[in-house]
C-alpha cells in the first residue's frame, strides 16, 4: 500500500485515513457534515448551522434574505411598510374634504411629497471596493404601495405582490408575527384575527374585516380615536417588463381582493377598508433613540460639525468600516434613551411593557430574533466558531436587498475572527486562475479563499442588457446561478482534509446514484421525502467499506427538492474527473436535498417552511425537529463518515 502525507495525516488510499496523533499542538474536530442553501434555504442553513454548530464543519449562506433579522426589519419598517404621510397631514386632508384613496394622500418615493427618511442610504458594495470614478451601488428602496422587484431576469420567480404577501405570511408562521402584541389564538396573525375569521372565504374576509377599537399607535392612532382593521390588498399584474410590475405597485383603482391577515391599518375615514393613503402600522417595540451606548446623538456629541466632524464619538454603525458601532444600527442598546410607554408607544394605556423600567420588544419580535443568524453567531463560543468554515454570497443588484442583509451579517462576523482568516471578494473572476479565460467553479485558486469568505457576485460595470438579464440579481444570470451552486459545493467539499481526488467512473444516468428517498418522520407524524446524489462508484462491491462526508443543500422558497437531483450530473462529474489528467476536481461526498416545501394536502403555508418549528405549535409543523431527525436517518441509511479529531496545520493554528 502506498501512503502519502497531507495535513499531518497519513492517507493510505481510499477509505478512512490513518490518524497520526500529534505530539503537541491544537486539533480540529471534523464531523464530515456541511450545510448550505439558497434564498430561503440560505437563511435556513445559517440558522440551523449556527444553532447547532458542533454538527457541521461548513455553513454556506447563499442569497438569504433573512440572513440578518436586524437588516431585514430595517428594510421592512422604512421601506416595504413605509411612505405614509404624517397623521397631521392626513387629518388635514380629511378636514378639507379630500379623499384618502388617491396619490395625494401618500408620501412615498414616487410622489411629490416623498419622505426623505425612506431614501437609499446603504451601499451594496462598500465605497472603498469601487474603482475610481465608479458610481456607488445603493440598496433597492421601496414604499408600501410600490415594492421594487427589479428586472425579470435573474429574479428567480415572478414575485408578484400577492406572492410576496404569501411569503410574508409564511415567514410569520415560521418565525412568529413580530409586528404587534401577541395573538394567543393565531400566533402568526395580527391581533384580533381568529380561526373562525380565517375559515371564511377571501371575499367574506374582505367584506367583514376584523375591527379593533381603542388600539393605540404612537404614530397614527395616539388617541385611539380611529378603528384599526385587517384589510384586503390589491394585486396589479402588469406584464413583467412594465414599470408597475417592477415596482410591485398597486394604484388607487387596483381592486382589493387579497385578504391580509398579518397586518393592521388605521381606518381614518371609517369606511371599512384601507384606502391608498391610510397607514399600515407596527407596534413591534418601544420607541427609542438610536444614538448608541453613549446616549448622545451625533449633534449632541462635543465637537460636532455636520461637514468636518459629523460623528465626534466615532460610534456610527457602518457594516464595513465600523461594524461595532452602536449608533444607527437599528438595535436597541443599553444606554440609549427610550419611551417606557409599551409597544404602542402611547403613555397611559397600560400597554405591554409600559412602565416596567426596561426596553421591550414584542414577544413575536423576540422569537424572530432568537432565530436570527446574526444573533446566533454572536452567541457562539470562540471554540465553536473556530472549527467552522463559513462561505457567503449575495448579488449586488438583488431586488430583495439580500446583499445589504449579508453585509450586516458579515459585520457581526468581522469582530469575531482575525483579519487573516476572512476575506471579501468581488465576483467570481476574483478566484479565476490567470491562465483561464473563464471562471471554473469546480477548479479555481483556492489560496484566495479563507475560512470565512464573503463573495458579492455581479459585474460592477454591467451594461443595460446584462442588468436586464439578471446580472447580480437574486439568483443571477443563468451562468451565475449555476456557478453559485457549484461554487458553494466546491468550497464546502474543500473544507474536509485528505481529499480523495482519484478519478472514478462517472455514474451519470445510472440507477441508484440520484433520486428521491423517504422516511417516517416522528417529528411530523407523517412520511417525508428528500433527494440524494451519491458519489461515483458508491455501489461498487470493492468500495463497500468506504464512508463519505455529507453536505445538505436547502432549496429556495417555491422550489422543490426533487428539482435539484438533475444537477447531480455536474456534481458527480466533478467528483469523477477533471480537465487535469489523473485526478478529479472534488473529493467524494454525499449530497442530500431536504424538503422545505409546504404540504400539498394541508393548508399550513404557501410555499416554504424555512425549516423552523412553526409558532402554531402543531406537530405537523415541527419542521426544524424534522430536519434534525433527517440527519440521523441519513447517518443510519447511508455510509456517512464518522467524526474525528485531526491536527491543525501550523499555517492555520499558529
């Protein structure tokens, strides 16, 4: 037997390596398991991977809109639920006899009286990363009546306004309704919504909204004068290339037929519906001044000058240049002034949290942030973080602002790891070998990767045709989406030491190397399915004793795991062969695609489970518990590799 040395191990052909115990020095535990995903699956892979980091070696986070709850909540509050005129303005309009169901009653981005506080402020790509003279690339901005959807190319789906509302409802079922006081009967819905009301048809719900009297809100119902109601939304389906479609826009004349159970609006004119300018409200947390732990806004800090010294204490949060800043970070910090008036923000209503001497979030918001990847990352021990490799990607023109949320998650990672172990890259060409004309996601310059890598994809200088084709959008162009999936698997498999790069017979098209499997889920009390791709020669008798790492790949919302199996031909080819003679591009490993789609026979959600246990508490919705059960099923049914402790090379552990 011929043996070779790598990473302090003795590798003796296929199978388990013979471990050479180090005389001294640190070791790293490998469990030979990774997790990754895209979009919904990207956020879920971060949450699952960071909740139980000891069960994985690698976490891949691809375009996850929920990668950082703080950033997502910021976008929701100032953008998707923003743009309403001040109450005084709306009351003056009503007093003058003006209708609230036209554009004059709205102060969004596309009106003459647009609010300045909803303009873009966040950079998709940090300014210091841009070439000289390059225009800055900013976040996509929206207001409530105009949800930016970007060009159709690279969006990854229609994402019509009604579909986005369905996604919002799925998120509320999965994470809890974070925006209001608790609803004990229907935890994911707005206050006042009952199961009996939900059992009605959409037409009945539109005709008979839930009406809450004396429901206060500091911004739009401070005296409790107006009824607060559930409402029905408009669906405006223009051709995808129209401005209205890009904006996810509703107009005053758009028919309101979509019943919304997760939001509340103030019915200022008491006509039983949400008119175009009537505000949608939030009572998610006690109001506070986001001034940082020093308790001083910039203008009150000694030495302030709006031009020469706008941040005297240097505490303004910036995800790139000041990730530990606490002013303007959209998170309450001890020391920041707040109104101890309860969730409604109105003094004297005996509201939840009022007068208790502490700053309060709604229980739903607390649950939402308990599942936040950024918070889980901050709570992880140094030892747990040190044995993980993390790879993130996001498109620089993602209409869901995933790049902004990923920037904020990266900001929470940067203070935790030394600069030598992390890197940010602009587009895939940053990893291309100099002699290659095009980027190869299976074979690239791995020396440019670090244990913690963040890659923003999309061309800064893309022309209009490239942008319309999806360059840097939520999933990207055809070549970008294929490259992204191959890339994250390529990075993930490179985490495992002692790679087996021996060429093998390509099993493409052979039975038993890719397909759908099932198991009886104790967590859910029903049969569950998943898809799998097995490495080359897995079924050969002479390899019956070989065991393999396994990587779990979580699909996006609206997708189904069965659709991922066809891509197995690319993955198996990378494990079997290469353009380089005498070796393969990848080591050999098992790929599992779990099921994150909603049941077809039960109306629990629309299109995605987010791999969370739903807040309803029902057994049939214990999707996180089901995922952990799947790991045990795979370990028992397939030849997965067992954990081991290996010495860390000096280059990593010095």
